[in-house]
C-alpha cells in the first residue's frame, strides 16, 4: 500500500460530516496555520514542491508568491472545481466524500493569501454537490472555523459556492473568472495574469480542488516531509481517476513511485484489462494529453520502465511520451478504435471551443468533420496530412490552451496510429463493420541504437 | 407576468450579497439556474428580460450568457431530459447503444422531445463520471453504469412521477 494523504480517511463512515471529520484530526491544519505568519504558510507550501493538480503542474507555492498585494485592494482565492477534462472525476470524489478536507484547505490557503471572500466555482452539472459543500461550510461556520475573527486570530473568511452552467472552457482560469463575473466564459489575454488582475480586476489566485485539499496534509506533516514522498519534482501524492476498459475503474491515490504497468495490472489499482483482453492504448492524463500505444506506455522509447509521475510520463516529449495532466487515466483495450475515440474527442473540443480565436473555432470543427469521414468510410488518403496540418496550425495560435488541448490528441493519434487511419481509408466497407484491432501496438519496441 | 415567488426573490438577494457592492452581475448564472427551474425548464425571452431587470443589467448581457452555456435551454424541453454522455470514455463503454436504445424505445433522436412532452434526449459532452460509464444526467442527479434494463427502469420511474 502506498502513502495516503488525501484519501486516508475516505472510508470512514460519516467523514462527510463535521463531528467525524474533526474527531479524525480535521481542522488541525487550520489551528497550526493561524499561529503562523501568512507568508510562512506560503513558504511551507513552496517547500512541499506541490504542483497544480488541475493539469498544468505549475508549482503552487510559486503561483502564490506572484500574488500582488497592493494596499487597500481585496485579494481573492478561487477554487477551480470546474472539473470537465474527459477522463477526470477525482475532484468530484473529494467534494462528494471529503468536503471538509477542501473547506479546511481553503481556510488555510485563504489565510496564507489574505483572501476574505473565497469562491468555489463548480461545474453546473455537479448539481448535487453544492448542497454537500454548503452543508460543510455551515458546519464549519457553526464551529468557529469561518466567519469573523476565526479562532481569535483576527482573520475573517466567508466561502461561497458558485455553479457554472456547462462549459469546459471555464476550467481555464481566466474564463472561470469571467464566468464568475457573470459573463460568457471567454478566456482573457495574458498578461495581465490573475495574480495581478483577476476577479473584479483584483489580485486573484485560482487553484484546483485537489491542489487546495493537499495543503491540509502539507500543513499537518510539514512541507519538507511532504516533499520526501514521491520522486524528484513529483512530490506528494496524486489522485488518478482511472476509467475505460479496466476491471476496477475509480479514484486512486498514488505516491508517484509506482510503474504504469503496476497501476494498470495490480489488484490494488485498476486490476487489469476487463475480460482478460489486451491493452491497446492509454491516455494517461485526461483527454488533452497525447495517447500512447501499449508499448510506449509501459516502457519509454529507451526501453526503461515508465512510472506514474510528471517526469516519467513526459519522458520522450510528445514524440514518444505524454503527460501527467489532470490524472484522468483512460484505458483502451484491443477492441477499441482509435479513430472513433479521437473523433469523439474532436467533437468534444469543437463543442467546447468558446469561439474567440478562429484557429480553434474553425479548426476544431474541420478536424471533427474529417475524422467523421474517415471513421465512416468516406476518408481520402490526403485527409491524414490535412488533419496533421490543421492541428499544427491550431497549436500555439490561440489565446488559451484549449486550442493545444484540441490539437494534441489528434496529433498523437496520427503519430502513433497512422496505419489504423490508413486502414480505415483503404478498407472503407470493412471499417464500418469492425475495428482495426490490436495490430502491433503492444509488440515490444525495438530499443533505438545509441546515437 | 413572469415573477419569482417571495422565497425565490429572497434567494436572489442572498446570492447578490455574496459579491462586493456593484458586482451583482456575478449572480447572473445562479439566478438563471433558478429561473430555468422556476419557469418550465427553459429560458424564454421574457424570463431573461425579467432576470436582467432583477440584476439591473441590460437584456443583452443576459442573452449573451444564456446562449453560451449548454445547461441553459433556449427552447422548451420535455419534463424529463435524458442527457446521455457521448464523449470518449463513455463511448468505449457503450454510450452509442444507450442512445440507440432510447431512440428505439421512445422514438426520439438527439435533441428531440416525445409528442407527449415527457422526454427529451440530449446527448451531452463529458459529465465527469468516466469511471461509472455509460451514464446520463437526469435532473439534479447522475445515473451511472447504464444498461438497457436500467434505461427501462429510469423511464418507468419518470412516467410514474407524472
């Protein structure tokens, strides 16, 4: 069993409620933090090496230290609970089962940053979760952890829950801020970054649910101890939401030292591929990150074991690696069609593009149409290069990273599964009836010769 | 005349108090949710104009937002909206079959409503339940690990509520 910091108490009955949560050590992190200077709390988070758990992996302590603190101007902390990246459902788990962990993390973080009004922006579809969070907030308030002069510290804090209304783009922090201001979720041009000019033009930090929850164990065990867990710059623990063709889909906490192979096949985690089938491919960090064929997933191009951490998953760059992303781990078995799967993702990004930038607004639609043609036996050989060309012209040419997120899955599918695309085009009648299959995607890789 | 009940109006005031003075526009999305629940499951123009008036913003500011977010319905929908996720992880676990089955059982395609106004089929993009696929949203809650039998039960359940 690996180290558990976030889900350690998740199995305890009644942990959703204050009394039980408190009995099991809850709100100790707040007690500890309120005795420290806010900047020392920031330092502790810096020492922990915690990286943003929403997908980008940016060091949290550093993000906090960028927050501008002009005199007389309010500062805000906003919790990004707009979890919408396909394959990702970990924040939902935290909020549904451990709401007080998030509230506790928000109190500590708000104190560190000097936010007196903190907002949780949650995706609109998680319609039952605001009730759970609001109950936890009310319980915390009744017990003196929120409101005026918390525990005699002089620090005031209110936490509010705000529902979105169905827009993936609102997970992008500036789009989220726009949405919280009651507008369309159009990402803003950066700079200025939210740390300088965010919510209502005030300095703002936006952090993911898991990131803010992780602040609790960091306070409890100390930043240095937290940094000892894991490996290299992948410190602490990470929640992975595993789905697709596996025996045990669900949310797992890992300490980032286990191999991808262990994660997929061990009974402690995914429990292997459903129905005893063979592994074909996997998207290890949410739909935006590159898909990898089985052989490149389990081992790097150099033939080394691949591990479930930021560095190892990205080993080889986009040519032969992928990314940790949000931890949305999507497994495809030998019977799945990469073309069709990529088509659904292209449809997703086309649907979710806010429409501000033409490369994304138009390009995502073109990619979907071309992929649909290929999938349904109407593709031409030149379509593959056309797709490649479109994705390349979207990437890096948009205000926000949704363009990149739409381009990468298509690029990686062509890069690693080009023969499957070609087969669809050369066998249009067969392609509508059956899938290409496993092909050579699980064959052992030839170790490249030393350069 | 479109008008919230007194307790809903009190709720609107409570929402507005969450933001600094003069930032009441931030209440727009929560109030539109409230309006959609209160006025028949969709946002007709008079409803949006009423919300604009309540929040002291222009109607266009409301239309801009209502047309952007997929949860706001701009046309009438059935009493029960079956929102079936069709994105990657649900697709590889058989969401196509769930859509096909609903189509066959209720005689409606994506975006359509049954003649009796009971059901609307609305394909949805990833709803964050990938580990419990295939799934649908029904009102406030998720229905997960769907099978044909579960779809039968859900439809039966909805009909009983009528």
